[in-house]
C-alpha cells in the first residue's frame, strides 16, 4: 500500500507541472480521488484488527483437554 501511495504522489507531482489541458485534467482527477480515499480508508483495518489479538489471548475461547 505504501508503494501505491508513493506512486500516486509522484503522479500528482508530475501532473501538477503540466498545463491545464484536456488529458492532464482527467489524469489529475483520478489520482486525487485515490489519494484522499487512501487516508479515509487507512484507519478502518486498524479498528477491525483491534479485536483479533483479544480473541487469541482470551482463555474462555480455548478448549481444555480432559486428562
């Protein structure tokens, strides 16, 4: 994901140096959407992943063998 963000930033930097003409405007709008979506979606996996370690460390979920 880091490399996609880096490529997106490089593309936006390059497109910012181009004149405001038909193909460059469209090329600039698409990476801009991806750039802002990246920062909007990034916190979601962190929130989802919070409960996972608790499941593996909680003793009530483990089956106990009878010896």
